[in-house]
C-alpha cells in the first residue's frame, strides 16, 4: 500500500469520530438562536400562595 493511500485510509477512519465531536460541540451553539426566537420558552416559578399568616402574627404580637 502506498503512503498516500495509507494517509487517506487513516483520514477516512478518523472522519466519523471528528464529525461526531463537531456535532456535539456545535449543538448548543446552534440551539441558542432557536430558543431566543421562541418568546414562550421562559420557565418561571409558580407564584407563592398567600396564606395570611403574616397579618395574623402582626396583629397578635401588637396586642400582646
């Protein structure tokens, strides 16, 4: 086997691994513009329920 053929074979053997690494590294970079385009993709925490315990505590401490 000639030297050029050996280099070409080595390159073809490493090509799928290089493409996989490139795709894994590029996926987050390419996903950012897609997330910014959608305005409804903001995740917010649910609003806390008001139980009124603070007001009751305030009134009871003032009376004591």
